[in-house]
C-alpha cells in the first residue's frame, strides 16, 4: 500500500506488496523490491536499488550525494540487498567515481543513526549497532558485528566473522575471526562464540587461535609471524583466509596484545 501522502516519482520502480507510509519520498530511478516497507519520513534518492523484504524505518536517508568535495555530480549508485533492516535516521551515501557505488548486502541490520559514507561495501549478515560512523571506502566482510558509537576511518578493511567492541576507534585493518577492543584498537582474542554459533568446529577455532597466537600474542614482527605461519602451521581454509587478508592490508593491521602491554 502506498499512502497518498507519500511522494513516489513516476520514474521509480516499485515491486509488489510494497508499503510506503505517509511523508516518505521515493525519487526517480529508485528501484524498490517486492515486500519492502518504507516508513514515514524516509527519503530514497534516485539510482538506489533496494532488494526484496527490506524494512526502512522513519527518518532514514538513502542515496544522498556523498560528503566528498571531489564529488562532481557523476552518476553513482547505492545497492541494498534483500531483507536488510535499516533503523531510524540511518544515512547511506551513494558512491563516487572511485568505486561507483555503495553496497549493503543481504540480511544485514543497521541500527539507529548509523552513517555509511560513499563507496563502502558492507557484507551479509552484519550487525552494526547504534551511531556507528563509517567513513568512505571502508570494506566490511560477512558476519561482522560492530558495537555502538564506533568510528571507522576511511579505507579500512574489516574481515569476516569479526567482533568490534562499542566505542572503538578503528584506524587500521581488522583481520577475520577476531575480537577487537581497547584504545588503540587491539587484538583481544578469537571470536569463539560467534564462530561456534555459525558452525565452526572446535578444531577450526583452535587452528585460528594458534595463528593469532603467533601473529598477535608472542610479540613477533608481522613479517616473522607470517613466515612462521606459512612454514610451520598446517594449511587450512582459515589459515589461507587470514594470510590473504594480511597480504592485501596496505593500511596495516591493528595492534597485537603484546605491543599494547609494552606501550603501557
């Protein structure tokens, strides 16, 4: 049902069984998938695609121009997957010519007042809590949980199955399977509970813990730890995923436990 008090552009594409409440605005070239619910006072700008079954709560603004002074009005996009929950006053900016689009994949929850800047990519089954601020070009993997009031610096990457505690300042890359906290952001263990919930075996979790013991706990340099992990630890999907992430981490990794102790 589309309220007569809503504004829906004739050039927007609206799927079946979509609810659009009073005072919502859907602009031209927006695509709304079937079964979506767009609450009052939501604004969806053009060149935004929203998958089926997504629920957007009051006050959210999706697809506004990026807050990037280099943006010159080029045609860019926002893509949102299926069954995403976007709570009150969330803002998601469209991309720039650098990447072209901002992406939120399916089954992700964005709690109230989250801001996602231009050219970000958020994976599936993520939970991003209240008032998290994510700068441009941030890559967030699948099954990531981020506590409220966290700020994430531009160009940071966060690996799959990661848990970041609330109020964190994320300035460096966070590899997969870990818990991160403290200030400066540091390794505080493997995300064992999250991994168990998603069906990882005890053997797999112990392998991950061994890898991070050499990388973050023993106080070795990253290069020495990687050399040891490659030569001495048995190959596994988890080991390869961690090494591939580190290999691509041009921004550098968050701190290890020992480096934090030595700095105190």
